[in-house]
C-alpha cells in the first residue's frame, strides 16, 4: 500500500526547500516518487517550450529516455499538452498514438500541471506493471502538481 499522506509531506518539504534550485527540487521529487512507489518505474516532468509547440523534459528518475523533446499532439504526453486532461493508459500496446521509451513499460499516467489556470507542463509516470494506475494516483499527482505550481508561479 502506498502511503500518499507521507509522500505528500515529503514533497511539501522538498518544494519549500529554498536551499535547492527549482530544477533540483523537481529532480528530488522524481527520485522520491520513483523510489517510494513500487509501480512508479519512471517519473518525469515535461514543460512546454516558451515559443514552440513542444514539451521538453526538465527532470526525471529512472532509465534515461531518447524522448527529451516531444511535439504537441504526439504520444500520450503530446496529447495531454493539447487536451489539458489527465490521461491514464492501462495498456500502452493498445494505443496508436504512443511513444515507446522502453520495451518494459506496460502502462502510463500523464497529469497536466497548471500555473494560474494555464497548462504549462505535466508529470509523466511509466509503470512496468499493466493497468497500474487508478483514481488515487490521479488525485495524488494532481496534488503534487499543485505543490510544484506554487514554486513556478
Ligand atoms: N510514453 C510517452 C513518451 C514519454 S516516455 O514515457 C518517457 C508518450 O507516449 O508520450
């Protein structure tokens, strides 16, 4: 069982740690989530480019990915950049518009990150377990993104 309350406190401590840069705080959040939650095998934050319709990977934990830049509309991440909605994929193999980062990945969740109502990025989590994500992950990751948004505003 994941203790989301404990993780929330730990993330709050990271986000408010002014001794760290924002990038370091994002990296620490990725490492914490990837190492604490068994079904989170890869955790990353992508942010919208300021001029181009592209997502750029800013922090991650897990295997390095080739997909550090993703055009809007492409893959699960690119679709969320345009839809502004959470996207849970129980089985990545059943998706046509999907960008594979690793052959081990079975399911994925992407939750957009809003600052002052604007979708500016997202948290992306891959799992090597099929159908790994549910409403609890979704609500928790929305909360994580709100905490992160408070240091980006
Ligand atoms: N699978 C994502 C690409 C990013 S990787 O998961 C790190 C997608 O389809 O957008």
